[in-house]
C-alpha cells in the first residue's frame, strides 16, 4: 500500500555509501530506499511519483547522467540530486543541464546533505501540487462545449464580450450566458481566476495569434 510520506531513493554501487546515506537520512526521520545500480532503480522508476532521487554520477552499466536521460524519457518528474567525486565535476554539470536540481561533492557533511534533500522534497511537493491542479483544470476544460472553449479563448486573449461576439458571429447577450456557464463549469471565482486556470492548462497553445 503506497505511503503519502515522501521517499528518498538512493542509488550508488558502493554499499558503504548507500548505508551511510540511509543512516543519515533515516536519523532525520526521512524514509529511504536504496538501490545498487541505476538499472535496479529503473525497474521501479515508472511507479515513483514523489520524493526525490540521490544518485552517484559515476556507476557501472548506467551512469547518473544516463539515468537522468532515461528518467526524462520515462517522464519521471522527481527531483534528482547527484553525488560526485572531485574529478567528476564536468559530469555533475552535465547532470544539472539534464535536470538534476543539485550536486553534492564528496565528502559532504550531514547538514549539506539534509539541506539539499529537504529543498528537493519541497520542490517535488510543489511540482506535484502544480501537476494535480493542472489535471483538475484539464478535467474541467474537457467538459466544456466547443463554443464555450471558443469564448474562453477570447477571454484569455483579453477580448471584450462585444469583440468575442463579433468574432464568433453571435450576440453579446449570448456571450454573457456562455461566460456565466464557464465560471460555473470551471469553478472560477472571478474572471482573473478563469484566465489563470486557462493559462495553467496551456489553453493559449492552441490559440492562433
């Protein structure tokens, strides 16, 4: 049964490093799972939706950089922290370019580790809430009729009711009715709220300029 508590997934081919990280994080009350390779982690990666990942950047079979590429392909949007030895800084920079949120250079102290992990967990939590909000908005958008979507696009573009009515070939009074329906269906408290939700869902992406 999945837990709501975020889990830190530690990936390192060095057992001593895995155990040390698990101990440090566990002592801070953070749940940890460890993996001896990126390949082992990829077996469960598609089910990982929250928490964060700590991975060594240099590992046999699949490096931390390769792992980041695979996670991107799998659309696993969990924050990743990479661990690097002094000589691996270029690899760490490459990992950051691929989306890693931080890198820790060995040897790192407990406070630096905990600060990085807590920052990643906070970021992951924010991203998850944002994604949940977007999914809710997209569900409401899917319930709109084509005409309601047309009116919404006009509103998001900043057009007045008269302009939207002219563009769609219907009366301003009818636009007012559509607008009232939109507010109810989208559960919007105000016009600005409606526009904010449309922008979050990317409604302008399909708008012609």
